C-alpha cells in the first residue's frame, strides 16, 4: 500500500501554528491533494512534494505541477508582490529542506525486515524488532541490537558490540575491531599488541557509512553518541568518545582516545592525533589536522589547516605564503 501525506499533515511536520494548519485543512484547493513522494523540481508531478531555497527555484517550483511546495518564510517578503506568492500550494515555513526530509522519511516504503540466509548471525545475538540483515553480513557472539537496525551487505559487527535502536550500518563497515595499540620493547625493538578487550557502544539514531571502521575500546569502551552521522571510509580509533549529533565526513581519521563533543562537524579528510579534544559545535574544515593532545574549542567557529587554526587566521597565513612565490 502506497503511503501518502495530506497538506495539513505536512504543515504539522513543519511545526506551523495550529491556526495555520486548520486553515490549510479547510482550503478547498488543497482538499484532494495527497502527497505520495518527494521529488526534485525537474520531475515533480501532482502527487509530489518539492522544496525551494531561493527566488529562482521558487519560480521554477510554482511554474511546475507539484502538489505542494515548501518555501522559506524568510523569503516571503521579497516575493510578496508576485502572483506566485499567493499560490495555495506554497507552505511558507522556517526549514523547508528539513521538513522535506522528514516527509521523505515518512513516505519511505522500503521497510525491510529479516535476516538473509547468506548472512551469519550468532545464536547469542540479542536483537529487537524489525531487524534487517543483508547477505554476507556477519554479527558475532554477544552483540546486542535495538529496534529497527539495518545491517547492509558485507558489514561486520564483532563480538560484544552494543548497538541501539534505529541504527543503519552500511555495506562493508567493520564495528568493534581491535584497536591499533602496540607497546615496544626497549631491549629488542619488538612491538606487541596492548590488550584490546574493551567494547564498542553505538547509541540510538546513528548512521555509519560504507567501509567505515570503528575500533572497540582497549580496556574501556569506544562510544558513538546518539544521532551522530558518519560517512563512508572513516576510521575511528579505540577509546574514542564521540558525542551526540556529530557529523563526520568521508576519509576522516581519528586516532585513539579522542573526544569529539556534541554537535561538532568534521569535514572530509580531517586528521586527529591521539588524545585530541574537539569542543562542542566546532567545525573543522576539509583536510584540517590537530596534533596529539591538543584541544580545539569555539562553538560555531570554523577551523582550517594543520595545525588547525581559526579559518580567518588560516586564510591570512595562506595569503602571506602565496605572496612569497
């Protein structure tokens, strides 16, 4: 059965005031509108929901046949004189792209449940409702999984890992592997592995990209906080503590015992030495680097370069270097 949303339901997703939601429900021109899919502006149809963020895309959206259009309330005064601004299909809301994404999730029909016969799930694994495990995935002994967990093809969840609810593990990710921790003999130069017997805890609503690897703790735990999103090809070392709603882009490398506080953003190819602390809400630009043991703080501030510094200082330094050429 195809899922659908009414305009008033979408207005509720957008957190519009109750009076506006009621007005939308009573609008005769919208009474029969049923949204069954989210679309780009180019392929919108009467059953489609679209969004726009600027005047150009707004004009394109209104000229099309989309059943409903999400537009930023902040833009409304700038187009108020245009006839298109009075189109009943337009919902003026604070966060069109976010609401569009909520609707997309609500309309998703790909509810996949079941354990593929070509996967391996140990008999000791404990899991909640609506588990989906694809072919060639491996879930080892002692793993616990919450509700609505999806494990894609070839992913490996190693022994003792704890995963919360609504977690997605993309193809070929490896969770709970031994960390890279060695101790060297002064006498012989030999390296031996320091015990890697801790655990990995993944909290609720985390998404982990393809080919990403997250090590278990050495003696304690590695923890990934609720709502964190991790891209493909990311390495997170042992004993790291990643906070809530952190975003980590592709090819980031995080050494052992780092702390990434809530809401931080690490852009592509960022590298962190061991025992680094990244403060709440810090933004590290692409290819930024932080040396071992250092702390970077400044909520909402962007840092760049190696060693990472506030982006305004980095740009000044870059300009001076270029003048030397």
